[in-house]
């Protein structure tokens, strides 16, 4: 299965470091970041998990839940957490899925169906494609998919920036231009016609083209 933006994120039941969850129930009315790892005790992932723990308050402010996944079992995750805290200054303060049967990795298109049914004997290289970031909305639809190689640490500041952009779109019918940062001008979406835009943005807008209408970022 290959997931696409706009599709419903597959639901699943799994063991995590915070107990068993049903994924859609766990998300509830929140946004969600699911980020995956090919193996416990891998160096790049160690830095990522620690950074996300330190960033969690920023995601909390935005109503975003964080959940990690690695193909190893949750007991290994708990041991890895101690290394993460020792080396990164923070240990995961969010659940980590133990995907030992590779079920979630297959559901989300990170491993092929022929990958087998157990993580036993598999190396990080075998699971190199389990390096994804999925952002899922409260409607349970996939909003963002990023795929990274094992050797490149992910940019979670960028994930936060994209979430800010998507939440502005959901609330205010605006899009964000290239290299947008929080506080910059935004663009009125084409679906909002001028007459409706006048009611929504009474201060008017700066139009470079009829389809390119800039307004200050809504509060």
C-alpha cells in the first residue's frame, strides 16, 4: 500500500511504551506526528528522538500529539530511552510503538508485504525505508509525508513550520508562500473569491495578480 496525501491514515492497534493503543482513538481530535525508525540503538535516530522530546512543548501548544515507531519491541525502546537521555539531555516523553510484527510499517507503505512477519534477524539496513514522517489531521487524513535516508537527520523545525501553515489554512483559508515563516504575509486561497474575501479580510489585500493576493498573517 502506498499512502498519499488526503487519504485516511490506516488505523491499527499496537503495543507502545505507554500501553496498548488504538491509533485513531489515541489521536482523538488532535493533530498527530508519526515518525518511524528502522532499528533501536541507531545513531541518527537517537539524536532525533531526543530533539523531539525537547520540542514537545511546541507541539503541545499546537494541539499536536507525537508518536514514534521502531520495529523493535517496547522493552528495547525503554532501554534505548536511557541512552537517549544520557546523550541528548532528554528521553522520549511520548509513546513509542513496538512494531515487531512489521504490521504498521506495511500498513503505511514503509516496508513491502514480502518483508516477513517479524523484526527478528532484520538489520537497520533491511528496514532502511522505515524513516518516514506522517502528519495526520484531526479528520484522520494524511496531511504530509516525508521520507528520509538513514544517514540524514530529520528537520523537525520544518515539520513544525508546515503544521503552522496547515493549521492556518484550516482556520483562515490562507496558504503560505515559499520560505514562509510564522508572522510573514500569507496568500488568500484561490477557492475564496473576492466577494467572500472582502468579508473575511476587511482590511483588503495586496494583489500582484488576480490569483496572488497577499494579506498579513491572521492572528
